[in-house]
């Protein structure tokens, strides 16, 4: 698929929720990219569905028995590493496009000797579309996604109907999509789009936001938001189990 159609118009593929910033890698991050990415990274391959039972160590009768949580846009990996340390019986896939963040997370995986984390450096939308099997994820975590504050950039927000449908398809029954943001306008946008979903149910008794669950780490983006006096909004939606 290309970024332009035959008339030269932009296609939805070209609207990305990120801009690749040319952040410089520290020397340690560069070394991690070279030495650790082959160990803990998964190459993007649009023709290859992930097989969690061969990716992760914990197996029973050849199948992964541990749940898989997938974090989109993990930044420097603070939450990812913290969750992976606190929940050793859960497997984690972290997706991020920003190379210094990927390098930093790789260093953390190595120094904490984590065996339950894999990293994919690629657009999460494409990873979900092409590499994640249907009904395979126990949680999809989206913490403090870029808010794209200007109206003309709203189309870049990752939370769109297409994203919600895609995530709903990849969650196992009972699985949860958890989004958090400190940007009220984006929280309201997420709420509107998620409430409209016929595939996911809001976990909030009030039909709005939830209390912060204990698995969500307080990341640096959240701390920055708190310093600016922002509230934080957690949205948790479950895929119903068949009755
Ligand atoms: C505002 S930062 C938040 C980082 C982290 N979740 C935190 O709370 O500290 C958003 C991150 O999402 C990443 N990102 C945005 N869209 C993405 C996509 N489609 N696939 C992978 N990463 C993405 C960006 O590169 C950026 O690092």
C-alpha cells in the first residue's frame, strides 16, 4: 500500500499518530540498539502473525498460558518495565517508534533481567493489523498518547473508530483496552469514540472514567501533567465474554 492513491491524494495510511523525531541516541542507547535489539526485539513483518507460544518462555503443552499485554507508544519504557517486573507471569509486547526510547527500554530489559518483554519498533497500527492474531491479547495499554491538540491535527490522534475496532478484534473475550490521558479534550474525544463502540463495554459504573488501576505506573508524562495541574483520565473498556 502506498501513501497516495492514483490521483495523488493522501490515503489513510499516510495519516500517522506520530512524527519521527531525530532525537540523538546516547552512546549507551546506540549500543543497546546494536546488541540488545536482536535479543529482545521482534522485526516488523507484515506477512507474519506473531506466535506468542514461541516468543515467550512460559509454556504448557507447547502453548503460552500467560496472558499477553501490549503497550502502544511506551516512550522510554518506564511503565512497560515496571509492569513487567511487577507481573512476571504476564508477557508484554511494547511498541514504540522513537528510537532513543526503544534503546532506553532495551537497556532496562537487560539490567532487570526481564524475560517477559519483547519490543517492536514500528507503527502500532500496522503491527496490530498485520502481526497480532485475533482474540490473542489480554490487555491493550495506551498511556498518554500524543494529544494532537490542534483541530486540524485531530485526524492524527491514534484513538479513532478504526483503531477501536482493530483493538477490539485483537482482544480476547474478557480482555481490556486501557487508555489514559492528562489532556481533557482528548479524554472527552476518547470517551465519545469508545462509548460508540458496539464491541467494547465501559468498565465505569458511571459510563465515564475509571479510577486509576493499580497496574498503571505513574510515568514521566503523567508527572509532567500533574505539575501543570492537569487531571488524569483513565478509560477502561472490556470485550464481553460470550454468554
Ligand atoms: C506522549 S508519548 C507517551 C509515552 C509514554 N506512554 C508515557 O506515558 O510516558 C507518546 C509516544 O507514543 C509513540 N507513538 C505515537 N504513535 C505511535 C504509533 N502509531 N506506534 C508506535 N508508537 C507511537 C510516540 O513515539 C511517543 O513516544
